[in-house]
C-alpha cells in the first residue's frame, strides 16, 4: 500500500492540452459519467488503523483464565498483563497515539489497533513532505485557479487542499504511512514511541522488523478502511460493466497499483480489436476448410501484418495514457532514490565503504561475487531452456515414429504431442519458478527492491517466453526442413498451417487449464 513511483519512461514534454479549459470540461464530463455509473461515496470519517499482533504465551493464557474465573467472585481481581506487550503499548500511548486493544477469538493472539489524531497527522504530513491535490477551483468564486495541481502539505494552507473520498484530509493509505513512520522512529522530530533503540537493530532492519525478528511481536500490518473497501468491492472488484475508478484506486492503494490496473484495463479494452479480427480469420479458415480441406486462407498473412501495426499503436497510446496519469497525479518529478534491501544489507557478500561525495558510509556488493553469480545465471538459464527443448524434440520424434500407424500427422498423436509439450512446459516451469528463480536472484545480491525485481522479471521472461514459443518455432520452421534418421517430420507439401491449427490451441489450452490445476494443488499442499 506504499505510494511508489509509477513504472515506465517519463516523457519530458509539457502537457499543454491538459491546461486548456476544453480539457477541463472533458475531465469534468468523465467525472460526471463516473458518478452516474457508481453509487455515491458516503464514508463516515474514520481514522486509519495500524495493527500490531502479539502472541499469547502459556503464562499469559493462564493469567487470562484465572482472571475470568476470579472476576465473577472478586471484583478487585487484577486483569492479566504481559511483560512484552504491555510495555510496548504504554510507549505507544505515551507518544500520543490512540490505541485500542482486544484478544483474538481463540485467545491465542492479542491485537493493538493504533491510530493518530488529525492534529498529529497534519504535523507528520508537513514533516514527511506529503503531497496533496490542491482544489481545482476557488471555494467562493468557483473559478478555476490552481489547475488541481499537487503541492507539499503546509498546515497554514489547510483550506486549499482537497479532501479525499473518505471524508478526511489524508487518505487511510497516507495515515497508515504516517503511523509506520512514527513506529519506526524515522525522524527524531516526529517524537515517536521508540519501541526499541535503533542502535540495537540489526543493519537494514527497522524497529518493527527487529521486534518481529526478536519475536516480541507476531506481525504488523495496515487495516482496510471498511467503507471504502466495501465500495471498491461492489463497484470495482465484482463488476465487469463499469469503468474502473482509477482515481479511487490511486487514493486507496497508491499510484503504482493504480497505474497497474489502468494498464490492465487499457490492454483488455484494446484486445477487443484483435479478438474480433482473429474471429473473422478463424471463420474464413472454417470456410476454406469446408471448401478445400485446409484452414489456410489469404487473410492469415494480413492478420499478421495487422497485429504488428496494432502492437505499435497500443504501445504508443499506453505511453500517452501513462504520462497523462503521471501528470495528473504529480509523480513525474519524483526522486529516483530507493532504500537498500534488508537482505542486501545483511548479506555476507556486502561490505561498507566511505562515499567521498556524500561523506558517509554506504553498502556495496562484492564485485567478484556479483560476477560469479551472474556467470552462474548465464549458465543455468540456457541449460534449463536446453533441457526443455530437448524434451520437446523427444516428444516430436516419438510422435513422428508413431503417427503413421495412428491416423497420420494430423491424427490423434498430434493432439497427444501438444498435450505432452504443455505438460513439460508446466512441470519444468514450476520447478524453475520454485527453485531456480528465487535462488539465482537472491544469489546475485541486488541492492534495491527495483533491481531485484528487474532481475527476477528478466529471468522469468527469458525462460517462459523461450520455452512457450519454441514449440511453435519447432513445428512451423525446423521440422519442416529437417530429417532425423528415418523419421520424416516435414508437413505435407511443406505447408504446416493445418498442423499448427491443431498444435497451438491444444498446447495453450493445456498450459492454461493445467496451470490452474497446478496452482490449486500447490495451495492445497503447501498452504501456509
């Protein structure tokens, strides 16, 4: 739920069109259209809550049972207490934080719900330099003055900022960020509770992370805003006929997640065009098959050209939309700094040295180890892809050997071969994802979360894109021009279109439904 910088390139050019009144009218029209699609947002103004979870040990549980037994006969019985939880909760209250406490239903956990007052929020927002949207128009004259821009919060300018849809100045996401900022004592001026001395934290650990590692707390997390969550569930998660409330997603989850769902909505909408075009080509293939016995028809190459042009258009249009959101959300000029990963800081393959420019010590990866790790990755990934390809080729040779006695090249063995290809892809892909992907990326010891994610995505894309589409490449190009011993794997008359019309849908149906089955079994057997 943290507010992150949106991914993707930032085009440094002014959005002059967005500054014109005609565009404001268009934006107002969109907002009015959204209001007609969604029920009104009426949420009671509520403080966001951050949760600390404590484990109830045997001694504490005995105190609870004794207290519940004695309080029926002795009104002066002392309530149970914990030598770990209660001192921490006292520190929270002494730091002017609002704390609610209650036991879990099974009496195995103790929950502390933490909030901060609106007055404290304003002080922290100014200290953290949180940006808020300025009101687009003047309250008195209703004249557009400030363009709905974003500005760093200042308490003396409180009246010029827009309130969020939850009825408060700061959204629940921003409030939880402030609470976490306090709990981790990130700034002495914030006057946090100092749950633990920062000097006693291991390198890379925040106070909350250290408390969890020391098992003084069981867990910590944000709580949902009940009204906003219900509204999003009704108007977004459970409906397919309404537009996505992107602005509400940004307010509730942050810019990065809102940008992701904006991309998903944009891509889904744009996919309608090739879907209808592909359906037309498929129908023409059925017509050609009925008249000539083959699915091949003149519209297939035209469809390929169309898809190339469509891809370019989608890429350019998304870049425009992405930069429009960045402009409207005020995230185009965010600094590109990111904290070091805890695993990187605590790794034995990381060392500290003085940054002479900043005049402070920083963490750096061991360059020799990084090269060794990258070399291992460069060997392991091609090796796993080669194993996958070798199994693909073995299946195809088995199919070619059996096909003449089992209905020919377009007979049942073509379907069986595609299913086996899908099974190999899923099985080896599962092993790669569970063993090699995490292990290799962690072994490389990347500094920031962005670098770690990029390295992981690069491996994922290389392996799965190569193995998923190499089958098609084999069927369409290699086997049609190759002969293995006495096996003839070429298509009839050198035309593989009918063969591919069997192979490709069968392969991807196997991958699609087999993937669901693997994920279901994985959750069933390895559920945490």
